[in-house]
C-alpha cells in the first residue's frame, strides 16, 4: 500500500464541522488529533467543536426539518440511492480510511463498506413504503385514520469500532423517514463519517439535513443538545454506562431514544454440533474486527466432551493468524484501538489465569509501535472470572466447559447483557429450544455472523432499546398519529 495513496486520500477528507451545508472551523479554531493505532502516528488534525458549535448544528437541523420532512419520500429515497452508488465508486477509499484510523484489516474494512452501504440501499427503498391505515371504527360511527410522521431533528452518536456502518445504520433510516440529523462520530475514528458526509453532499444533500461535529469533549457539547426541546430523538450506539447517562439526560424532556449498547455474547457448542462449522463460526464471531464488536462472542460455552478438541482446533487456527497493520497483505489481526484496550484485555486474561484458567496461545501484549494484543485462547475458565461478566473487546477466546443443556442456558443467560447469542447444534429441536430460552435480541444458529441491513438489529436487557435495520428500523424515526373523523 503506497504511502502516497494514503496521504492523497487523507488530504481529501474534510477537517471541519459540517453545519447548514458549510464546512467550518471550530469556534476558536480548536482542533483534535486522529491517530493510526497500528503506528501511533497522527494522521490528521480536525475541528474540535465547542458547545456553541453543537448548538449551531442543532439550529441547522431544526431549520431544515419542515422542508425535508415534506420532501416526497421518493426524492428522499433517491438521495440515499445516489449515496449508495457513490459509495460503490469510492469503496476502496472508504475501506482504506477505516483501516488507517481504526486498524481493522483491509479485507474486513471492505466488508464493512459492503454492509454499511446496504443500509443506504435498504432505506432508499423503505422511504416510499411508509404507510398508514384508514377504516371504520368497530361501532361504525366514524372513520379512523392512522398516519406516520417524521419525529423531527435527531441527534446520532456513534462509536469508533464500525465507523461507516454505525453512521449509515442511523443516517439512512432517519433521512428516509423525513428527519434531519446532527451526527457526532467517536473522536477516535471521526474521519470516515466526515468523508461520508462529504459523499452525501456530492449526492445532492440539501442544506441543514445532515450536520456533523467532532469533539474531544463529547459530554459537554452533547448534553445541551439532548436537553434542548427542539431535539426529538436521540439514537446512540456505544457502551452501556454512557447509554445510561444519556438516558438520564433524555428523561427530563421525555426524549425518544434508541440505544444500541454493549454485549456479552454466549457462543454455545453442544456435543452434537458439527465441530468444523463451530470452529469456523467461532473464528468469525470472535476475531472479526479484532474482537472489537458488540456482537463479538465473549464466552465460549462448550460441552465438556468436545471442549478439549474445540480448544485444540481454535488454538491451531489462532496460531496461524498474521498480525500487523491492516493494510499489509494477509493480516488477520490488526491493532486494538488504544492502550486502554490492550490493558483491559491483559487484565481480564490475568484475572482468569489467577483463578485457574489455562492459556493455550497468546496471553500478552505485543511491543509497540502500535497497540497490539496477541490473539489468545484461554480454556477452563472458572465461574466468577471477570472475563465472563465484562465485554472483552479484544482478540481473546475464553472457553467454559458445561455438562447439561440446562447448565448451558443458565451460564449463557447469566449476564446483564442480551444482544446476541450463537448456538451450534445439529439437533433441530434443541436449536428451537435455544431460540426460546436464550435472552438475546438476536441469535446465530450454526452461523457466526448475523448482521444484515434487512434484519432488526438490537438487544434485550442492558444491551439496549429499539432496533436498527429491517422493516423495524424506520419506525425508530417515525411517530404515529390516530385521527377520528365522522362518517362521510
Ligand atoms: P463509548 O460509549 O465510550 O462511546 C460511544 C460514543 O459516545 C462516542 O461517540 C463517544 O464520543 C460518545 N460519548 C462518550 N461519552 C459521552 C457523553 N457523556 N455524552 C455524549 N457522548 C458521549 O463507546 P465506544 O468505546 O466508542 O464503543 C464501544 C462500545 O459500543 C462497546 O460497549 C460496544 O459493545 C458498543 N457497541 C454497540 C453496538 C450495538 O449495536 N449494540 C455496536 C457497536 C458498538
């Protein structure tokens, strides 16, 4: 990968705030630095918004709402479709940009462009399908009309781990529904969103419909926006503790919210599983995005009779991984996002080992430059280990043996989270029982990745509120009105 190509791309990425159709410097000219986690080098310096900048973004979204919400659905859909087409033309640029600022291997970044793009295509088609109902009331004394209306200006906050897909998963349904938005990407990986908003501009985005700000003081800039009565919706993807804080802020104004929060996915392998399928599924569910996914399998709950064989096979695969900067050919494991992530993975593994778990490969950080942690397998993890309760968010595969189906269910559900579960069994009835017994909003039955723009993504319990994608996704940005009229 030529350095030239990277610097040419970085030069094309805007470094300002996008407010009311203009790229602007931050109030006072403040900036923040964006790093490449594989090298530790600064790749770009961008605007660092103040609370005043954030408010200006909300002003613009509020001013643009009346006209955008009245724009014909077909036109809104066509804007998204043009954005989808432009993204296909620029897909290599977006993939490289994500690898630079976030660290994921280029092949995975390409996968994210494909996945993220599908939200544009899906919701470009959904805009024209917003529907209502009309009919007699049961008494025959009047006509009932049920209609759907855009909720209003929305505030979208996204995490650093899927810089493109988390943005399109929110922006596309919001725009399809007729909402205007202010989006705040994570300060660790803001460049992809800035470049994507430029793409929307090129696709013909009207002024004020999408506004973006980047900041190193997220709390201070976001809270006044969330508490402003002109804001009608907050959609957040990130950690559960931050989600809780934002829900508290949203409560005083009864603000509508969607919350896509943390996960602690169980990956259950029964003794009747096809072990080849389970091992392949485990590699995807665990090591995709270097383990930094809310859907990442966190606990491998494996029947005792196959646990050793499963551990042997996954260890062999992990030992074959190439580690390095994501732009290098064949790399499967890039850097973690920062030093804190490396420290967290180290602490969780050390705690598990101190309670009797065994490391079969990895188990240590890798000397810099960059923030790398060796892909790791730990077996025989004991109850009470922190790794079973915390989101690992790193390339550590932790195996807990179990004896009975009831044990597997109990261990799998023993978490505050409920985003996704994975189950491997060749027994259909057992698979069906797991659908009914596992407390998660999504499930992979004999597959290791479930995400799809056409499916309702979201969690139970502390993993969140609401759904993104699928037919459900657009309803997060619509509100229902019922009208009664006399009979004609
Ligand atoms: P995070 O909660 O630290 O940050 C998420 C976003 O919130 C970032 O943009 C951050 O700048 C912003 N933020 C932080 N504090 C804020 C505050 N006080 N006010 C307003 N904004 C604030 O999470 P992260 O580390 O960026 O992302 C990782 C987390 O996200 C993990 O817990 C992961 O499971 C979760 N996640 C969930 C999903 C999902 O769909 N359920 C998808 C991806 C990531």
